C-alpha cells in the first residue's frame, strides 16, 4: 500500500450544523491524517471552476448554489491508500444507501447535502489539492 494524499471537503450542511470535529474524528479514527486544513467561503466563480466537470449536468446550478451557501472546510488527508480509505469512510453518495458508521450515514441529509466530498482518483486528488493549497500549506 502506498501513502497518498486526497482532498476532502466538509460541505455547507455540515459546517452549518457545527459537526466538522465529529467528521474529522471519523477520518482520524480510520488512520487518515489531516495535513492541511482551512475554512473558506467559496465564491460562485470558485465553485463553478471546481465543479466544471459537471457543468453540462442538470444539477450543476443547484450544486454551485449549495456549495456557496455557507462556509466549507477544505483539507488534505494523508495515509495508506488515502483515496480509497476516505471514500470508504465517507460512504455512498446517497446517505440512505451508505453503510452504518460512515460520514454520510451518520451526518448526511440527502444526496446533495451529504456532508463531504472526496477525490475519486490520484489524478483528481492532485488537481483538487492544487486548487485549494500550495505545497507549502501541506505539512505532514
């Protein structure tokens, strides 16, 4: 297994409910280290650029509106197979289908307000991390 880094976003529904610490505890309990973190308020331009891959999808406008509705916590998680481990800890996109003990089962409200985002591949992790953090920001 390789040590990897992945981007994690704690979404507006979670920051509004003040459960970021509870979510981070699940990541840390799974063996992931938070090596960069900050709370930000995305602008419309930032959200549109970050989610540009979805711009042709019917939910794009709603997604952007949601992601700018409240602050988010962007962070870099590091650990053995961090991308797969983070996705396991997050659970299925739809909280109704997520396994017990996952972030989305425990805290997600619905498919959109599912509390977290995580990179889905090493290539996307590198792109997404660079979107929010400079190398000097990441301290492991």
